[in-house]
C-alpha cells in the first residue's frame, strides 16, 4: 500500500459507503494491520435510508435486485437462506422478481448481512477489524508531526493513519423539537405516530416527499386493491379532514421507473483521469460542460436511438431542456404523471428502454467525474438548466408508489402547488407554519398549517456544518470552489450580490460551492489546495458541490473503488 504505511484505517460511519469501501479494500487485497469502523447507530450497513432511522415497512428503494452493485452474496441467494416473512409481496418461497424494487428495510437487512460477511473476509486475510456500533465520534484531530489522526469518541481515543469520512445523510434541525408541528425532515418515520385530522404542508415533491406521503397516508387511511389491480384510498373516520399539500419549485412529480438496459450505467462511459487532464491541457484548464454533454449524452443516444438523436443533435443544452420541459409545463402535473406511468408500463412490458431518459441518467452518473474540473460558469449553468430536469428523471419512482399517489389524488387527498424561489414558510404562533407564496396569476397567498414537513431531501452542507472541529481548526479541510473562465461574468455576478463569488489574488475570481474541497480520489484539500493524502471525504452531505449526483449504492460502489485505487497508485 503506497500511502498506507496505513497500518490503521478508520472509517467514520458504518453505512453503505463504508460497506463498499470494505468491499474494495478486500477485493483489491489491501492489507492494513487494522480497520476501525465507527457507527453512531446500532447497525452496520443500513445507514439512514435502509434502517428504522429512515424507513418503515411501507418504504421501498428505487432499485431492483438486477441493479444492485455486486457484493459477496446475491440478494436472491440471501433471501433463500434467510426468512423474510415481513415482506410477502416481495418474496414468495424464497423466490423474487428481480426487476421489482426492494423494500428498504429488507435491503437494509441484506446490506447488514453483507457487511458482516466482509468483516469475516477481512479477518480471514489477517486484518484486525473492529466495528464500534452505538458509538458517536466527537472529534477528529490530526497530528502534523506523526501524520496520524486521533479519533475521539465519548469514552475513548483511537489512533489512525488514514481516515475516511463516510458519515452518510445528515439532517440538520431548525425548529423541530422547539416548535410544535414543525418537522425538518420525514426521518425517522416513527416520529409520526398520531392521526392528523387536518391539511399537512410538505415542502418538496420528489422521493423524500414520497416517503412522508407514504407514512402519513397510512396513519390516516387505508389503501385497498380491487380485483382489477386498481388501488383505492379511504380515509379513517377520525381523519376525514386530512390532506397533503405539496409545495414544489419545479411543479413536477418525479419520473417513473422504466425498463433499463444492462449497460445503462457502464463505468466505461465516464471520462478517465487521463482524458480529463488531456482535455484541460488543450482547453484553458477546464473541462467544458458542452463537451461532456455531447460525449456522455448525445453520442450515447446516437447509438441507442438514432431517430431521437437526429431531432436533438444540433440543440445546445438550453434548447434540449426547453424541448423536454415544454410538454411538462403544458400539462397538469398529475395528468402528466398518469401519461408517464403509461409510457413506463409499456417500456417494462415490452422490455424497451426510454432511450433519452436512460441516456440522461447515464450522463448524470458520468458527469460526476469531470464536474470538479468545470468552470464556475458551467457549474452554474449545470445547476440552473440541466439539474432540474435530471433530478426529475433520475428519481425513478417505483410503480407501486405511483399507484398510491394516484389513489390519494383520486380521493382528493393530495395537491401539488408550484411556487417560486421567493416563497417562504415560517413557524406560526405556538404551533404549525405559515406558507406565503404567489399563485399563478401573481396574487399573494398565505396558508396556515398545523403541521409542516420539509421533504426537500439531503441538502449539500458547508464547511462550518462539519461536526469535527479538530479537522476544521487544523486546516486539514477547506470549502469547495471553482475558478471562473471569464472575469467579466464573475464581476457581473458579484455586482448582482451573489455571495458565493469571491475575489482572489492576481485579479482572478472563484465561486464557492457547497461542501468541502476534494480531488479526483476524494482526498481532502487544505486551504492552499494541498492534498491531505490520508484524509478522504466520502460523506454525501459534504461533497455535493463538486459531485452533483452523489446518491445511491452505485455511487457508493464507484467512489469506494476510486478511493481504494488511490491506495495503490
């Protein structure tokens, strides 16, 4: 191991990210003396999404058995060996439909099982490995002389040569627990345990919003499926006034799962580091978003669907997004939702992909790698123009979730409000919240709710949000940033009051982005841009600024492989 003289590797967090790191440490035959794993909760492998802190029995993942990254034991084999009687709709006599999405709690059980299997494999290789559960890391302090890090828990102090932060989702609280009826996230779902005989405001309309929809709808009513497979929803008598009002900036519901070809997420499609640096050398030190869009979207589409490619081949990014959004803007959101469901059902039954959606999902996967090398202008453009469309498409809402949402819609229980960025939601008096926004005609609206839930999903967090003061005070970490290609654009944004634009030395400008500064191997960069070779950041909440699509087990797998590969380089 090169930079492991690492006799001791510490993984801070024991969820899916740590699982896939452990997988690649073992498969690449890395042999430290010791691996220490610190998990604040009671289980390994599940993280927030796949255990009781993020799921109930009603919640499903948006991946199927066929889409899971490879682990030691296939999930179907795991189910044959273990009783999963809690999920009769998924597994019957140990048999599963490999295209069906997996219940999240079941997926968590499987990931925990695989974590234990990799721990056994590490021990069989002669690695001392200790996993601390129910153990919160209070601080991490680097020693400049020894190069080691001290991992400080509530009752002990451990030394490590290499530290990998894989702390997973992080939900900060503003008014939750201090103001009645205010919730800063839908998690854990167990905190919602009483009927709500009144309208509930939910901020967001994507997968996180679907989680709270599933939780609250079951507390307040019942879903039934008739002999034709149609799902109906009936309110409980004590909840006759219950409803859910979604508030969304896009005004769109998430796109549905469709049939996807095996090669949809091929890692061969992403730019290699050599390609990235060769391109930068010949293009002013940046990778251009237009180049990546052409390489990882248009050219993929040309192979998969030449006819569709011909209709968009001469379009720039803005023109393409306008074309794809035009239909969405013309149709009522729920009518569009129904039309997309019919399209997705046809795709699944015929085993035919929806080519442009599949290609856009591939682009989202592939652009993470060159994104750190975009100019500030291109990152702004990506976030403003492309990401609103990408975030809808990659949601891949399961069909079962669609059927429940439409049942709620047909019962008059759910509504979607399209609001602009100027809309506000604030605590009201002693309970609930006040939503203020303008309707489609520009008229101001105020609506009071006894309950408000923020379901906008994981926000990228900033340097100051990191809970480890030792790393911040030692200068081991810095905030993420990107340089501008054109000073004039930076000066214009600065004059407009954009607080993320900063003036640097020698009349250059840069843009601060969310999260921490990292290199291509997820190694931390200090305030001078110097690589901290033995400190890695794989914590999703702190890398979103430089990795625009940073969620999911696929990402954990490829990021884990990239980090472990750096040990060998």
